[in-house]
C-alpha cells in the first residue's frame, strides 16, 4: 500500500490498556509453553497495529511540523508512550518469569530474554510523569530547530537547506553561510541551554528514582546494551584517541594541502576539494531512479527491496521549509514496510540517503519477514553497520550519480568516514561527562565541549565565531538532546563498516556475502557474537583501531601511487 493511502486512526490508550490486560490474563492462564506462545503471537498482531499507527503519525508530523492535526497527534503520543512502555514492561515481566520460559526462550531466543531483563531495569511506573516531560522537551527542541528561518540571498532557508552553502566551493560563500547559520543558534542559545539543562536534570532524576547514581547506568539500559559495558566503551574511546586521532589529523592535513590553504578554518570542515565537493547529477527523481537501477543490479534481495519501496512511495526525501531536519529510517510493521525520511539539499548527502538509509531499510525489510518479532529488535550499533556498510557496497554504481567526479566522491567518502570517528567518539565522552556531573552550569558544559574538541579535533580553528569558540557546536547535534548515549553506536559501526570496505576491495563477493549474513542474523544473537560469526574484528578488542589505521594507511598510500 502506498504511504499516502495508508489509513490512520488515533490509538486510544484505554483500548490499548484493555487489550494488554486481556493478553496478560490469557498468558497467565495458559497451561503450557505452546499455549503461551500462541498468546504471544496475538501480542505480535496487536503491537504491529499499534506501532504502525503511531509511526504514521510521527512521519506525517515530521513531514510538516506545522500541520496542526499531526502536531496534536504527536503531543498525544508524547503523553501516552511512557504508559504504553509500562504495559509492555508488565507483559515482558510475565514472559521473563514464566514457568515455561525454557520453551519460550527456544522459540524467540536468549537475546530477547536478556533484553526483557534490561527493560525491567530501565523502567518503573513511577517514572511516567518524568518520561512524559522528557518527551515534551525533546519535541520542543526538534520544533525549535525546525522553525529556523535563515535569510539567504533573497530566500528563507531552514537548517537542512543551508547545508549546500556551508560546503560551497567558494570560501566567501561558506563564511557568509556559517555566519547566517550560527546566528540562529546564537539567538536561541538561552533556549537551547535551558532545554538541555532540563533534560539532564530530568534524566538524572529518573535514574535516581531507580536507585542509580546517575543517568549513565540507566542510559545504557535504555540503549539496550546487552553485551558490552561502560568499561569496554572507554577502552574503545582510548584507542580512538591514541591510534585514530593522529591518523584523522593526517587526513585533515592532506585536505588542507589539497585545498591550497595555509591553515584550515572551521568554514572548511566538510570541504574536500578546491573545486568543491562532488555533487550528484540530476534531479531528485533521477537520483531515486538511479538508486533503483543500482539496487536491481547489486543483488536479487536488494532488487526486491528497492522495487517494493518505490512502488509503495516509501520515500519522503525532498527538503521543505516546514519539514523536520535530518533523516531516518523507520518501519511500518502492518505492511512490512520500511519508510525513509530525509532532506535532499543538493549535496553528496542526497546520495548518502540512498545508500545509508537504504542500508537500514534493506535490513528492516529482511527482518520484517521473520515471524519472530524480537529478531527485528536490533541494537543500534548493529543497525548502523547495515547502513554504513551499504554506503561502501554501493560504490561500484557511484558513476550513476557523480559522473566524471566518481573517484573524487569515493575518496571523499572514505576520508569522511574515517574523520567522523573522532567526532562521534567525542560526542560520547561529552555525554558521559555531562551525566556524571549533572549540576554543571551551561558555561561548564560549553567549556567541556571545547576542551574535548581540542583533544579529538586539534586542527579545528573557529577564528572569530564566538558561539562555536565558546563551545556551542554540540547544540546542533540533535542526538545529544533526543537520543542520549546513541552517538557512539555510529563509531562502533563505522569501525566495522571500514573493515568491510577493506574486505570488499580484496574480494567483493565474499564481503557482500558476509554483510548479507549479518543483515539476516538481525537480532537473533548478541552484537559481539555476530561480529565473530561474520568475520569482523570487535571494536572493543585492544589493537583493533591500530590494525584499521594500518590497513587504511596502506590503502591510501596505494591510491596516491596510482
């Protein structure tokens, strides 16, 4: 069914509560594991319907944040989602303590039961008012960013549409664009600080209510980290600082020389070539058409997936003034339909949507066919491997999008992927510091960010940009507000995706076979186990980043010798 034709009706919380209570009674009354599993299949059907309607409302709200109807629907779901979470946790508790657990575990897997255990540690009914407040605060932040109206050469642009000017091949244009872009954040600085301060206090209070010292332990449970802990993440961050930051700085130095600059400025971030970054050829419609050609040729599985996406209009990718910034893939379980939301802006990022978000969507399409719904509940670091690796696996078709600048794009993409890891790791360390010290002032938070920038991105020079120089850049990173502790998942995934890049250049078919296996494994096993099963090195193992640096250095040296 085409997305525009999908019916929507508001999910009534009282009906949801009654349905959950009925299911829980049936589950309790069941006299065998087989009977309980039959009840659980009813829960799948019920949850599919509920989640589909909620997701339709979210998408339509994000497509137009000024749509009054879906604005009210989003506010309603912000209010009731914590209550629904409470019901889900109660149901999960029955499964976890079932006398027939061995049978159920055999049917849905050990990972699912570990996740239930984590959910019991992450939620209590008494948190509902605080969770409702948290939802309202993140929606307030999203709407504030979506409200940006930036005057630009006779037009009014939003944050997403400014991106192409921030990476213009004309340095004066970039400078003007950054001044206009930063002005929005400077004018709204007090609001941004206030929202974040409230979020930190709110999340800390939730953690304290559950007996945790600070939000970090609760945050790890909320991120469903079922096979690694804070110590392992810290070891990874230390590897990045020791082994990867010097490598990334070498890439920035190479970029400086390529740009012909005496010194890199912040206005040169994201610019890779003196004649400008490669931009995609053709209209948005042509980009999507070339995406279809690419996926039809990549594999039978990707052909089936992309044809389904196209036929059912499961893309909304054009940038518009009232549209929420950013991009994501979400899933409509009633229709086994992934949906891709993005903001095309005339940069190479438009093609990244067709690769990155389609990596998510492809895996979602595959896992959506699995009758065991828990197998689709992948943790975020695994999900991001699917997307970031797809960016590399589609390289043989980049000529469709970039023509005679194809090689420039491929080189830029690898450099950007590598240079991202220090930034993403810095975001994670920043959040760890903030939640360990929830009473920091706004000035202390900004100073902490600027200090970390000097450790992770020492080349960065903000010149006379007062807002960024005081440490305000993080306020444009919506993950910090909306999805605490998420960002390190991108880094872990990029570490794995780069391994696939190295492997595909040696043996493409073997590498893609491993990738396809990982997609199909979905959440049927733990992240660290699945890496071993598909032949990837774990980012948590000491020496992993050093090994990757050596391989990337060799690869880039080979490229320079050609």
